[in-house]
C-alpha cells in the first residue's frame, strides 16, 4: 500500500462520517407518500449546517483528487 492508498482510506472514512452526521432535510414519510416535499426549496444554511456542508464538499473534493492520484501512481 502506498501513501495515497492510506490517505484515500482515511478521507473515505472522514467523508462517510460527515455525511452520516448531517441532519436530513426531509422526512422519509413525505418522500414516499407523494406529499409536497420541501427537499429542494430555497433554504439558506446557517451556522453548524453551513460548516458541515462546506466540510463535506471539501472532503469529497479531496477524496476524488486522491482517487485520481491513486490511479495514476
């Protein structure tokens, strides 16, 4: 295993943790019942939600870059 492989595993675990910790924006019952869903409504993220969203975006970019570097090297 190279250093890129180890970093890729660490970033994958970190990304999974960030996604699991985030709160859901919609109730599962309304998603399957056909009720009006507010999942894609224009709601601003503030505070902790904004930090988690940006951290998840950053972690996903790092994961993709490391995956590409692992394929190259």
